[in-house]
C-alpha cells in the first residue's frame, strides 16, 4: 500500500526549500545520489537547473528517478 508523501528540506543554491515525495522516491533519489557520489542537495540543484519553468521540483525529481531506472532496464 502506498505511503503518503514525506516532506524534506533541501538547500538549492544557498536557499532552503521543502520537497514532498513518496518514501520510495526519496529512497531511490538517495540511492542515485550515492551512486553518483553526490549529495542530495547537489543532485537536486542539478535537476533544478535543468527543469522547465512550469514544472515543480518534486515532479522533476520523480521524472528524473523514473528515467534513471528506465535507462538501467534497457
């Protein structure tokens, strides 16, 4: 059964922001950051810098995680 989103604070470019993601996405996001040798803040800042204007950060992180796992399954 899905668990509700959990809110965590991140620091992007020196500014704190809160992001709500489901626990499974948080864990996958942490795993990807660790594999890349990055902190969550650094990876989130990278994702933030590449997102389109109308897309929220939480959505951008979810799509990023999904694309990472799709790339691995090919």
